[in-house]
C-alpha cells in the first residue's frame, strides 16, 4: 500500500530564515506530486505540482520554490521566510493511472514564522 | 481557470438530522468532483467523489449529487453523528492523464449538536 510522509511535523522559524520541507511517497512510482498551503481557518491553496523528476509548475508567484530530485521526493524551500508564510503545508500525491483520480494528502507540516 | 464557490461557510445541525453542503463551479471542462473531510489539526481525507457521467453516488450515510447543466454539486449527510463534526471541502477538476489540478472551495465547518 502507499504511504506519504512529511517532515518536520512542526516548525517555528524567524522571519528571514531559510526553509526546507520534505515529502516522500512510498509504494507507487511516477506519481503526480503537489504542495498546498492552508492558512489558519482557510481553504487549500495549490502552490506547486510536479509530473516527474525535475518538472515543477508554480501556481502562485511568491518567495517559495519546489524541487523534485527523485521520483518520490518533493521538497518545498524558501531562502527568506515572511510572516505571511505561516500555515499548514500539505503534500499530496496522485496515481497517474486511468481511473485513479484521488489525491491523497500527507500529515502536513505546521509552520509558524515569527 | 476554474473557480469553486462553497456554501454555507458554517453549518450547525442537531444530531440525527441531515446536513447539505453546496458547491458551484465555473469551468464546464471539469468532470471530477471530490469531497474531503478535515478534522481539527488533521489532513484532509477523501470521503466521496463523483464523475460527470453519473448524477448521484451514495456511500452509507453520505451522498453526492451533480447537476452538470447548472454546474453545481452537493454533499448530503443523513442521520448525522457527533463524529461528522469537521470542515468539509469540495473540489473540481478535469479528468486528465496529465497533472490534475484540483480547485477547492473555501470549506464548510459542520457542527453536530448532541
């Protein structure tokens, strides 16, 4: 069966510091991968998605970036965090085979920027 | 691009009563409509989904209906129980072999009163 991991679970960072969040998926190959952000009490905002190694599409221009160095690894980064970057960051994966449209979310990383 | 509106933003019902959450979408190319449930502090989890080739789908106490002409779909929960209290999100996207991009509604906070 498939499993998705995210770390760290929680993170408190000062404004201007760098960021690296990691997501890995087990039990599948060549998945679509996604990064979402959820502000407190709000909806899900798609940040980045990837259809393969090294292929990243950005949905919202901002100071974040994403990379996919391996098939089942997706990384979210920032060189300098802003207060507005605080939120719940969710990684998701999707099986690309026909008939398997469901996106499955990881446990999330809660980021607080002070 | 796709835009999904979800109503109401909050809903409070008595235990045992029914709850209905409604969503409208803008892109006629959308043909996949999932519903996710998010408990406090947890990841969103798929509870039911529907494709545009059907008008209704049921799974025990949960049902989803779709009206493609009017571009709206609804979640129905019958015989509500305290564990149904959560935030519910609808979403829409085209079915595609490429990168599926779900667009989410803003969420409905459902409270079941004992």
